[in-house]
C-alpha cells in the first residue's frame, strides 16, 4: 500500500474557525491525541503571529512525540528586507522546530493588489525565504497559497512561483485551494499536470470546503499524484472549513488502497473526532460521515430489516472499522424488527410473531403521532418498553405537585415547587425553589428522592429543549420537551408532550430520574 502522509493543521487553520479558541493547554492536549493517533505532521501554529503560539511551541518542545513531527507555520519574508531581518522568520527559528510550512503568493492578483509589489519581487521573496530556512537546516513545506485560482488566471506565473520554491530547495510543494471553489475534474487535471512538471519534489494538497468539495477534491488530488494531505479534524477552519481528515483518512485507507495510519489506529477515529470537538467546545456533527452519531443510524423499518440480514445493504463500510457503531432508531417509521432489536439490547425476549411486539409498535406509532419523539429519548423508550411488558416496578409514585411563580415589586422573580410522592410506602412532601418553574420542580423531585436513592446526587441535566408542535395554536399549542441527562458513566434522553409546558417537563423529568434508578438497579 502506498503511504499518504497526513498533515494536520487543526491547531492553526482549524483554530480560525468561527467559535473556536484554543488555550495553550487545549493545543497540547490535541497534539498529544494526534500523535497517539499517528498523523505524520502536526502544524502547531504561527510562532511570529501571537504569544500563545510561541508558548505552545515552548511547551510542546518538552514533549516526546512517538509518531508525529511538529511543524511551525510562517510566511515568506516581507518585501524589501532580508530573511534574517524578518521578525516572523526569526520567531520561527526561535520556536525550536526544524520543520516549517511557508506560504507564498501564487496568484498574480494577490501580488499586485494585496501585497502591492512587483511579480519579480514576490518570486525573490519565495526563493530567499526558503534558501534562508534551508541554510538553518529546516525541512521546508512550501504552501502555494491560492494556487488553483492563480493557475487558472495566469498559468505561467503560477508555475514560476513553484519553480522558485523548488530551485530554492523546498522539500515539498503544497497546492492550496485557498478559496475552496475548485471543482473535482478541474483540480485533478491541474494536479496531474503539476505532478509531471515538478517530478523532483513531493506534492501536497490543501483544500477548503467553500464549495462543499474539500474531501472530494483532496481524494482527486491524491489520485493525481499528491502524496501529502493537509486537513483538520472535523473539517474545522475559516468560513466553511478545511478538508475533514475524518472523511479523508477512511476513504483513502478503506476504499482507495492507501495507507494513512496504522490499521489498529483507524478504529480510534471516532474517538479522536469527539475528543477534538469536546476540547474545541464545538457540538459534534451528528450527520458527519464515518464518525457522526447518525453515520450508521437506521430509522426506516425496511432499512433496518435489510441491514440486520446483511449490513452492506444499507452501510457502505463496517462502523467498527472507524470506531463507530450501528444504531437502530425507534419512531413511527419503525417496523417489528426495530422493536425486537431494541428489546434484545434491553435483554427482553420478543419475537416477530409475539402479539406484544405488534402492540408496542402501535403504541409507539400512536404516541409519535401525538408528538413524542423516541429516537432522541432512549431513556423514555426503554421505560415504555418495560412498562408495556410489565417488566418494570416504579421507584416512586406521584401524588401531586404545585408550582408557584411570584414577581415582586423589585422585579425579583421567585419560582417554588411543592411535590408529594410515595417512596417505599412512605409519603414525602417537599418544597424547593429554583431559577425557573422547571428548575424548581427538578430540585423538589431530587430533594424528595435523594435520601432514598443517593446516586441521584451524581446525576445532572445537560440539555433542555422545547419544541412547539402546532404553531397555529399559539400559546395553547402542544409542546414537546426533550431532556438530556448524564451521570459519570453515560448520557440518556427523555421526552414529555402536553399542552402545558410544565406537565411536559414533568414527564421528561420523571422519566429521566426513573431511568437513572433503573440503570443503577441493573448494576
């Protein structure tokens, strides 16, 4: 298998994505994870651009990377000065790295309109910078910024910039689709042409996703001769993002016959994706290919029936190969197969011909018609199944609750909930205040139960969503409340539906607590 070198720029280009701001420690954690995963190069940042990146290189220099090499990013020297006088290049040398990625202007419009220098001066800047770094024993990637746009508008000058970089001794030339607007067939033809023109230097590819084609363009470039792939985990990056390595690596390795990372490490891809999204404080993309939560999720009854007989019927690869797993979703679109499979997960015995299977399916369809949404509420669904099969004994029963909201003259808003329960044949009558009526109800419920079930103190609500199901009904509309809860071991969703938002919230809250207690009892 031909090896393709993976060059990760999550810490530099990825950090330019909207909503992302890495601390030095964040960058160190991600770098360690990428090294463990086995990428070949980690671009740590631009040492001359800000103190944070310089501090990162200082800290990273103390680490021992097993698989990855650290790269410092920078630009060609500034106009009308020598490389030795350029502050950015001095910072690059001071960072302690011995591998650099230097970007230069390839598109003549950028040279004349943005830098406002002569085309000749730009060629000298490229050549001087690379020669200077090579004299300092650097391994140099030359990133040809806006290469494809430049090539299509002034082919000869774009090629001249590459010749300047190669003649100066750069070790690899990376062709950049900086604006992200290239189409696959055009890009592939150009890379193939450059591959023959620059046969004595390694080629790389760097694409952006402004046309939704970053991954496809990267794969096309590899087929055309590129041997180095630049990208970011989860496709993070400026505007619409960079090429997503979580899509590139498995496509190259599982489908195109290239080696990118060790086969055993490919199974960690989903974990790497979620780890980086957590550090980045970005919500994971459920529909992200290969690693997304929905990547191998099946909802239609016909699809589920087929995939259980032969997974390739509706799955392009085995989820386990990238560390993901198959999920069967329950909804009004489900068939009996879905119910049986979910029952099996819960260690419940159901068969296709069992009348209970049909009853449960009809119950789900009826409740979803009312507005319940079980694919996002696995906790409520399990409780529903076990109650329908008489396999569940409630841990508490509600006698009633009351919620008061008082707005005072000083604009202070007070929310109080009073709740009466029966727990283990004992009556509990408790009150609690909260930041709002739902929070007060949640606090009162926990206060009443925690003396009987201490593990509830380790459970928390992590998300709360309200959806109006019939906007035309106005304030009398039915609402659906979805609650996501978690403890130290897992996360689960519950759902409630009612014309009264507090009642819908109570249903979801009660299910959330009941499911937690059910889990603990199972242990």
